[in-house]
C-alpha cells in the first residue's frame, strides 16, 4: 500500500510539474514581446561584463602568442602571463592611438572640404537631375538655396542644431554612457585575462560536478572544439580584414586617390561584418571619394567588387580552410536572426555560432537520435522474434 501511495505521489508531482512548465511556456509565448523587451533591459545591465568578455577573448590569442614566443625564457608562469597581458594592452593602445592620429585629421579635412564645396555639389546634383528630367525633385530639395554660397549650408545646419537641441543632448548623453561602459569593459577584460587560468579551473571543476566522467570528457571535447572555432574565426577574420585594408590602401595610393587611411580603415572594419559588411564599406568609401572626384568613386566601386571576389574565393578559403564548413544559406539566416536579436555583436558572432550549432547537430545531436532509433528498432525486432517463437 505504501508503494502504491509513493507511486501515486510521484506521478502527481510529475504531472503538476509538466502542467506548471506548460503554463509558464504559454505565458511566455503569449507575451513574447514583453518578455523579450524585459530580457534585453536585463541584458543591458550586463553590457560591460559581456563587452569585457568579448574584448578579453579577442586579446587572448595575442597574449598567448607573447607568452609562447616573446617571454618563453621566463620560468615563472605567473610572471610570464602578467608580462604578456601588459604587452598585449600596450599593443592595443598603441594601435588605437595610431589609428586615431591617422583618421581624425583626414575626417576633419573631409568634413571641412564637404562644407566648403557643398554649393558645387548642389549645383552638380541639380544639373544632373535636370538632365534626366527630374527638375521637380531639384525644386523639392530646394538645391538652389545652396548653390550661391556654402554659408547657406552652415546656416541650415545651425538651424537644425537649434531645433533639435534636446535630441542632440540625449544622443550625446547616450554616447557618453556607451563610451564609459566600453572603458569599464576594457578594464574588466584585463582582469578577466589575468584570472583566465582560475576561471578555466573553476569551470572544469563545475563540469566535473555536473556530469559523469564519460559525459564530462565529451562535454570538455565539445567545448574545446567550440573554443578552437571561435579562436580561429576571430584571429583569421582580423587578419583577413587587415589584408583587405592593406590591399585597398595600396590600390588607392597607386591610383592617386585621397583619404587613403580613412577609406581603407572603413573597408577593413566593415569587412569584419559578414555578408553585408563589404557592401556597406564600398558604399561609404565611394561616397567619400565622390565628394573629391566622381571618377575615383567609380573606379573604387569596380575595384571593391574585384577585391571582394578575390577575398571570398582566394583569401578567406586559404585562411579558414575547412574549419567552419557551414553553407551560405545557414550563414545568411544566422546573420539576419543574430543581427535582429543582438545587433552588431550578433552579426559578428553569427558565423562561428552557426558553425558551432552545425557541428553540435552533426557530431552530437544527430548521432544521439540515430542511436536511439537503432535501439528502438532492435527492441522491436527482438519483440517480433520473441512473438514468432511463441507462435511456433
């Protein structure tokens, strides 16, 4: 009687647990937009932590390189790793300072040239619209107000600033908060790199407590493969962006184009974004060159198409090899979904995320289903053979 009561109690608890889970899932699905908005707000509080993890993961390969190559003669591991972190941070800050010194003067020069030549641009645009029969569009844009002098443009800009002062203040406040958060993330990344061995040891101990020895070895192997995919993707994606930026700079220097540093930097950074990044970089670079010389903008667009073709079929395959092995359709879907969910970080991590999910599906989930199907078929065959023996 006690066994029956215990059995009924277990079934009652299991049924109630299923009902509660079902109700919770229904409420989540019925208010999915509200739940997702709340989740994003909660996730925003951890932005510096997430950013610190991302920066630490990006700097980790360089720190490992310094530890293995530069400071390999130092016998104490702690001192060797500390010096590697310091050199990595110094390298990062030096590169950032050089980029700012190169880009800021060109950016200021480009803006000032755009303002001073805006009347010429307006006149050229108006004549082009008139030549193709769109004079009404020129009247609608009121380009004639800007043809006489660029001072009208400055007056219009001043009017827009005064009319949208509150929006500009809000934007400046948001930008200031974002910069402060990324500074916190950078400082946190240094602490994360310093505590990398302790974090890895703690994670390994947690996995040993959660899984059996056989399962632990499988989980550890899977996490090691995921780490290899992410590490390889980040390193070679940065190398690929540097190669594309350098090739672009060499071509612009040979062609006698201006704003070589600014345009090449934009091309290199946007090349980090999969699928749509090179298009954005080509459009922005062409627009900058269009303000100086339209012929250079056309030549730049043609060269960008050739360069992206060479990057997609020559440079990237040699760098990545068969590490990822994800179809273009799944990459496009991953980029769109990750971009909608997590913005630019989601776009950057879409390809390695798709590769990890694809590898988990092929090496873990699908074999598990096949083994389950095999055991079920074997049991059915055994039952059928036993039934046939009984009939005989």
